C-alpha cells in the first residue's frame, strides 16, 4: 500500500478562492514534499518541509506538517486557472538514502 | 541545461519482448529513481540508486531490472514485457536535500 494518501481526490474551485489539500502518511519520515503535475508532463517540485518543521511558506503556497498525526496540508491562496493540475505529496522515509514514496494525488480544477 | 532526459518517449511492445528505457541527468546528482504512473495510483517506486554502481528495490520491482554503470545514467529494463507493464514511466534524480527533478515520461504500451 502507498505511504501517502491525499484528500480530496479531486477539487473544483473558482478562481480567487483558496485550495486546501491534505496528505496522511504511515511511517516515520525525514521530510515531506509537495509536487505538481500538469497533464501529460513530469512532476515539478513545489516545496519541502522537514520533519522538525511545522509550517513553511513559498509565494502563494503554505504547507503544514503535524508529525504526531502523520499528516500535512498544502494551501494555495488566491488560486488561478493556471493552478489547474494534479498535486502529490511525497514522503522521504527515515530508512537511509532518499527513498521517496508518493501518494495518489489530488486533481485540482480552477474555474476562470 | 537539459536536466533529466528520458528515451524513448513512446514505445509499443508485444507481450514477451524486451526493451530498455534510458534516463540521463546532467546535474551531477547521486540519487536516481524509476517510477511508474498508472491512472488513480499515483507514482509507484520501481527501483532507485544512491550512487554509481548501486541499485535498490522500491515498491514494485518485479519484472524490472536496472543498472547504474555511470553516475549520469540510470537504465530500466523489461526482460519479458507483460500487458500489466503498460504505464507511463518517469525517471527522476535528486539532490542531497531530497528534492526530485523529473523527466517528461516514457509512455509504454504492451499488447
């Protein structure tokens, strides 16, 4: 079974609204990352949060991490039509090296 | 700066045929990965490498082999392709902080 599980599986919002996606994982992690994938393209790294961090910001992105609940959330503020994509959380396990496991993703659709 | 390059981008195989997917990175990264992406399943790790000459199994390694003879290249082989291996394959390399850089994918269909 996969390490990360995103929720919701799909999200449709109006331009200008905020979008929140959640990720839960099962085992101890070194860090957690969020990626974006446009249709038919490779994944692009958005943000990384370490296991000893609780919140991180990057532009319109805000990520939180709660290691006690083994969960993370990605908030995109003031969404734009160009934010339409799939978003994946990825956990880097505490097993040595950088074994990175992805969740199934959240498909975000932002209506103009 | 090309980043991560995958070849071929598309391939159609018959059941039982073999093939090799090539991944090349020009960022001098130590770590490289092969994932497969299927609808509704996200990305699943097939094999990965933490340095030249080393490989390790991921979540779904059966039916695949890999080699990392040179630091910049990571090869994924299918010895006897099966329809269940129809998928989009992504290669990635990573920095020491763990940020992954992905190629554009290789779409494989096994008939």
